[in-house]
């Protein structure tokens, strides 16, 4: 574990909180909220994997 890896974990948790708060503010149905959560999770995962691939 690198010295800055914990910062990435905190950043990812903060992003999830922001996305969750935004979804809760729209008061969407559970089905639509879960779908949007998967979409956002996929976007952030793809970006993270791309950045890690470029930095290698």
C-alpha cells in the first residue's frame, strides 16, 4: 500500500456520498436509483482503470 492510497479510498467514498446525495435529492424510484448508481459506478471504475493503465 503506497502512502497516498488511503487518499484514493477516501476520495472514492466521498464521490459515492455525493452521488448518493444527488440521487436522494431527486427522490427517484428504487429501480431507477439502482440503475443510476450502477451507471455512475461503471463510469468511475472505467476512469480509474484508464488512469491506472496510463500511469503504468
